C-alpha cells in the first residue's frame, strides 16, 4: 500500500523547482533585455533594462533651451516613464505566466 499523498507532494516539489528555474532564467533574460521610451517626438529617449534599471538617457541638442529648463525636465521624466512602462509590459509578458503558476501551487512565498 502506498503512503497517501507522498508521491503527489514529491511531484509538486519537482514542479515548483522546475518553475523556480524557469523564473530565474526569465529574470536573467529580462535583465539582459533593453527597452527604450521616448518623449517630445524623440527629442529625449531613455533606455532601461527589462528589469527597470535606467541604462542610458539621450537628449538631442534641439531639446536644450536654457530659457526653458522645465520642459526638458518634463521630457526626461516622460521618457523614463515611457521606458519603465515598456519594461513593465515586458516583465508581465515574460514573468506573468510563471509567477501565476508558482502561486497556483499553494506554496508560501511563491504566489
């Protein structure tokens, strides 16, 4: 007679371990992926990693007006927000199915 529930628990742990490995691989891929956001019709662009780290900021010369620094500041903020939005969408596409699957196992800290 088999012990009740033991094989199922082992299977769940194997599944959790496999999903954890997939999650780590997806996180590494996100960190290596770059996305760019822009503002002002491309006058300012910000590049972030898929995990949301700001990597680069490009400001075209025509965006720089010493008489209107506030607009340039707004463009920088808008470009970074646009890049972060793109990174969030990428994270959701890459990690969403994995994170949802981990939570479905009912294991603490994985949902």
